[in-house]
């Protein structure tokens, strides 16, 4: 007699559950540290209390990505890996969008024919 599949396992396979096991835990601690730095500097959850501009976070992401590309392994202010700050900025943009506090001020693209 074949073993029955657990109903929760079956639901996960059908895509009803978010595959949280795919989030790598070594990335979570640096992300939390970057969020902690931001909370100390700007206030925790500030992007939900006051709308934030997309362009500000894109600029921050680009600065931190360029630092990482230049082999800077520690941010000059926080001492954290610049990629932790990139993750934090991405989190804030996605969360602000989900909560209606993101001002999308990215330039409009001209349509090409």
C-alpha cells in the first residue's frame, strides 16, 4: 500500500504556498543589520508612515552596487556589506508599493515604434 501524501505537502507543490525555504538564511542577518541601521538613522518603518520616492531608493541601490563592484566589502558608514543595503532598499521599495506609500517618480520611457 503506497504512503499517502500529507495534504500540506500537496498544497505546497501546487504553488499555493510561498516557497520560503528558497530564501537563504545567510542573507537575512545582513539584511536585518542594514534595516537596523536605517531604523536608527531614519526611524523604523518610516516608509510606511511617510511616502517615499522610488528614485531615492534606486539611487541608493546603484551607489551600493557600484561600491560592491569596486570590491568595497564594507560600507563606510555601517561597516556592512554594500549588498545588504541593496537588499534593504529593495525591501523598502516593495513594501512601500504594497502599502501604497511609494511615489513612483521614475522617468517615463518614450515609446519606440
